[in-house]
C-alpha cells in the first residue's frame, strides 16, 4: 500500500460526508416507513432492555453513524493510494459487522429484515454519494 499526502481540508471532508449522512438518513426514513406500513413492529432487545425503534431514532442514528463513520473512514482512506477502494472496503466490512445486531436483537422476522435493510440502505446511500466524488478527485486509477 502506498502512502499519499492528503490535501483535503476539513471543509472538503465536510462537503463529502454531510451530504452522505443526509442521504443515509433520508433513505433510512423512507425504508423505515415502508417496513412500518408492511407491519414491522421494530421492537428490539438490547442489553436486556426491550424498546421500540422509532422512525426518528432510525433516521438520527443513520445520520450520526454515517457522519462520524464516514469522516473516520475518509481520513483513513485518503492516506492510501486508492482511497475510493479503501473507503468502500471499510464501509462494507463495517456493515457486515453491524448486520449481526438485528439478528440478535429483534424477534419478529419482518423487523429483522427491516433493520437489516435499513443498515444496507444507509451504507448504499453513503457509498453512492461519497465514491463518485472521492473517485473523481483522488482515485482516477481505481
């Protein structure tokens, strides 16, 4: 892996990750509403406590996790020779790890599917927003 020196400023990073986080939040809200209409109860058990995931919680979580996660991953990725590939790889690995939560925390099959889809939708939104802009400016060989 070749190291490269980053020329991205904090403003450049913000211009990449804020739209990605907003896209993830909107996509998650839309998917949530679709699954809610289909009958998902969004009841989960975390650390022994039962609760219901609301649309606002899902959207806010998607926004915050995408914002913080994308920033950290982008800072790591821009130090590599192929930042777009590195960014995509780290996001995919993180999503695979996060897919375990709904399998363990939700009882209703539709809720498990819904929560898994929400994770995938958020990741897809982030990738669709960041990769074209990251690839166009920093990774022409990828």
